[in-house]
């Protein structure tokens, strides 16, 4: 304890020596950005656990921008599995915290991570009255019944986590889950989070959720939930992300975008699996990659090998499969080969080989004839 306190004292003195100047004169959030940087470094070295509380900044920004397309302000933002709060805080940078009128709301089940989120808010100059971060299990004991609906919802919920599901007879009558007529599997709560988010989404709002790819095509209860989402025209877009973006996993995740007030009865599929730059031991979405995805999302038109706008009837015929690769044809990068020219080249090589073999045999015979 004494040694730890000694280190803390040295850290505080070091911070005190920094020339930060007057807070009001700075446009750079030095403390907040330093905290984000340190958490990025920790998540990178924390292995599998790193992804439990931290979403890479470029993914956070993409999610935030998707939910505020065409808007300069929103009423309030929400993340039901907020981790350290990095997703919520992206709205402060994308819109400006003054343009999130009623504040930032989130819930986190892990006590340590919940405390990280609250610290993160303070360090980014989000005052206490402008955020409400709760501790607890969002699926079983949601903390913000009195605050919903939310105009912008972003989330990167835990992948394939367990939950009580059908073991809890009260959940099928919960207004968040009841509309689908079925609960997400007990071993895979991904779509339970999706249903919760949809229930708390404002009529004019947008939700962007990072999902494990299996929820797009698995059968059983998950297929029935997808059927509910598609038949009621809640799915606006599905965006395939590159592999190896997130800490603790190398899988290629996806983003499901939900809306309650769509202008058409189709779903936009975007294949961003090739949009990445390798940085260190992880892939990264650059600003250019984010811009291309956002432009396709806003444009909402088909683009060869990148985007497809698919009507609900086609998706129904395809068993409510929402996998991007089922609708966006991958580009054929194989080299076209002229088989006639190839055969002629092979014949020429064989002929030349025969010539060389004949010459070699002649040399061998000549050498053998001069052997003493």
C-alpha cells in the first residue's frame, strides 16, 4: 500500500508540472484523451478481457456518426453495455456535448468497468448532471425505464454471453422481449440486447449495434427474432466489418442499424471487410475507410461488390438470413488465363526440353567415349 501511494504521489506531482494552462483556453481535452490512450494501451495488452470494456476509437466514431446522419443534435444517447463509456463519449466529439441536450445514459454490469466509465465522463468534462451511468444487468434489471426512449443508441454488447432466457418465466412477458414471441437462446444473449435496444429506441431515432456474425444466419429462436425485425421493417442496414479490429478477438464482426421510421421496405448491405490498414498486431479503420462506409450508408444505393439494397421479400425467401455475403457478391480477383496460349507455351517448353535432353545425351556419350 505504501509503495502504491508513493507512485500515486509521483504521478500527481508529474501531472502538476504539466503546462496545461487555463481549461477554458484549450480545445484539446488533454486529460480525457490521455485516459483514452492509456485504456487503449491496456486493452491491447489485456488479451481477451480487453474487449470487455473498450471499443476501438475508430469503430466508436463510425457507430456514432451512423446514428446522427442528418442531425446536428439529439435529445440523449444510450449504451446498454457501456463498458468504459468510450462509445457514448464519441457523441461529445461528433456533435459536441452541448448538442446532446439531455445527456449520456448507460449501464454496465462489471463494477470496475462501471467506475471506469464514470471517471471517463468526468475526465472528458461531462458534468455529473449530464450523465447517468448505472451499475447492473441491463437484460434482467434495466436502470433507465424512466429515461427511455433514446434518439441515438450505440452498443458493443458481449458476444454470445449467457442469460436466464426461458429459465425466467417473467422475461417472455417483458415488454422489451415479448413482441418477437420468443426469447434469445440462454447461451447467446446477443439478440436479447438487440430487442432491448429496439424497445428503447425513439420513433425518430437510430441504433447501431456491433454484433457477433452468427446472429445473422443461425436458426431456431434467433431466426424467429430476425423474422420479427425484418417483417416489421426495423432493420435499416447491415455492415460487415473487417476481421481483427477488436481487442480480445479476431473475428469479423458486423453492425446492425435499426430504425423505427424507414423510408423504404428494404435493407442495405455493405461489405466493408476489405477496408482496413494493418497497424501493429491489429487491423484499423482509417478515416477514409469510415468515410466510404458512411457515404454508402447515406447514399443507400447498390454498388458492385460493395453494397446491395435488398427488399424484404427477397430476405424472407432466403430464410431471413442477414449475412452480408449472401447479398453482396465478392469481387472475382482470379486472373483470367488464355488456355490456348497456355497449352502452346507448355508445348514449346516440352519441345525445348526435348532438344536440351538430346544435346545432353550427346555430350554424355562423347564424354564416355573419351574415358580412359
